[in-house]
């Protein structure tokens, strides 16, 4: 549950549905399922292998595994995670405010939830102050969980939040698919597959989403891998983690897309699909306020676990490589992340490039370096022992070769695509 909780977050419930809308529905969904199996699970196993073999977070793992300049690489990703955690926590504050808004609506109180969103340009003092307050609340909540430690804090939260989220999604799916006209959305989302629609941009976008949603990137999963017992079977755990993550994304899409079609809205609404389109849907269905509260509360719970995982990477980096104790490390990183969260609050011209740089781009780079380290730097015997302890020799060898030669190429393609579309502005999607 902890690993699934780490993987499930805004990438599933916020990013996956709007990526489906942007890249054409069923072709994207079907290829996404395929790459989760062929790329996501092996890459996830590689990051756990790196963590378990070295018993370190990213700051020490790359160095101990033998990667040239490994310690510098580890500290580089420490800074990347700090910046990424900052904007992610900020977005989580938006979700919290929307949940409060839906709760207020149930009692007849008006709350302008969109007021928390940063303006497209310029500066809005009201938005900035609301974001500051909500981000501070989220950081404080993360610190309280982390101060209790992994088993007493994170695991207990995961065992409650993950089943609760899946239950909420089931309720929303039933409400969504029973709306008049929802069948067109179901068909578009899962059934309307045309081979010519599976373009290179669609396939690479699905690969990028798989990396994003599984929290790959040489950080989160390396830390959690360092906590795994030697006897824990990585293939089994990776399959369950990827399966739970995949189920959450598919369920979120099934909760959203049929309703979008039922009300004649635009599925390719981009990031605003969650914060602008969904509230309109909730306002137009019976008991919409109740369902809206369920949705945003469930989204907050899932994203909160991923945020806790991000903070755990930072705390582990300090406790493993400095003389700071856990409590002091938690307090220090809470303050640093809060300061890093302030710039993306200004407007979307800051927030979006921050997301593209520290999320999409650096996450792909971290995933690539992790796989390369396991496949090309670590001793083959050590990698095989961690990857598939007790497995059959032919299958172990095939998995190792797939991880060494195929997976890095596919991840590298995602990185090149990101550079061409989001950085250089080339053709091919976006």
C-alpha cells in the first residue's frame, strides 16, 4: 500500500485524464497500458534494485553503485526533488482549497475556489496569499506524518488513504457512466481504437506519462527501495504497484470522461480539465456538491501520499549524508520547500516552465540514469540477485537484457521528445 500510495498522485487523477483528452482517447489508453507493463515495471524494479543494493537514497546510491560522479549526480537530484516538491505541494494546496470549496457549498456557503489558481500573467495578491496559506497547511501535514517515521506514519496513512481513494473512484464511476449520453464517452475512452491514430506523438506521450505516474526518476523509488527487505520479491511487488497505479488512472478517466461527453464539454481541455471542467459537471448533476467533495478529497489524499514520499527523499538525503537527526531534517526541509514553493505561486508563466523542467524533463533524466546504472554500471551478478532472487535463470537473463538494452532507449526517446516539444517547441505534440 505504501508503494502504491507513492505512485498514485496528481499524475493519475489530474494528469492522466487530461493527457487522454489531449492525445485522442482509446489509442493513448491502450498503448499506455502496454508501456506500463513493458517499460514501467522493469524501470520500477531497477530503481528498487539501486536502492536495496546500496541501502541509500539518491545522494549515496549512485555513488555506491559506481556511477562516475555519482555523488554529484545524487546531490543534483536532491535539488531537483526540492524544486519539484515545491510546485507539487503548491498544486496540492489548490486541490485542498477546491475540496474546502465543495464542502462549503454543501452548507450553502459560497467560496470562489478558482481564486486560488495563479493568474496567467502578472501578479494577484489574493491568489498568492491563498496559495501561501494552503501550501503551508500541506507542508505542516507532511511534516507531522514524516516525524512519526515510515512505519508508524507513512504506512498507516497509506493503508487508510489508498483503499479510500479507490472506493471514492468507484462511486464517481457509477455516477458518471449512468448519466444520459455517457456511453459515447465510454466508447471514446476505451473502445474507439483506430490504428492510424496511434501516432509517434501519442506513443511517446504514453511513455512519458508512465514515467511520471509511477514516480520514476531516480529519487522516490530509490529511497523506498532502500527500505525493502532482501527477501521481498521485486517482480511481484512491482507488478502490484504498477497494477494499483494503473487501476487508479484508468478509474479516474472512467469517472471523468463519460461525464465530459454527457454534458457536451471538450475532452481536450488540458490541465484545466480538473479545476474548471469538473466543477461545472458537479454543479449540473444531482447531489453534485457531495460528489465534488468526494472527488477532491480523494484526489488530495492520493496526492498527499506522493508529497510525503517526496519529502521522505529529502529527509533521507540529509539523514544519510549529514549529522542531522530525522526530526531536525524534517523541520529544515519543510522550511526550504516552503521557500521554493513561493516563485511558482506568482503566475502560470512561472509555474508551467517550473513543472516542465523539474517534473517532465528531470524526471525522465533520473529514470534513464537509474536504469543505466543498474544495467551498465552495477556488476551483473549483483543486479540479477536483486532483480529476481530465486527466479528461473532464462527469465532472469531475459529481464536483465531487456532492462539493459531496450528500456534505456525507450526512456531516452521520451527525453528527446520532451526537448523537441516542450523546450525547443518542435513538432510532434505538446
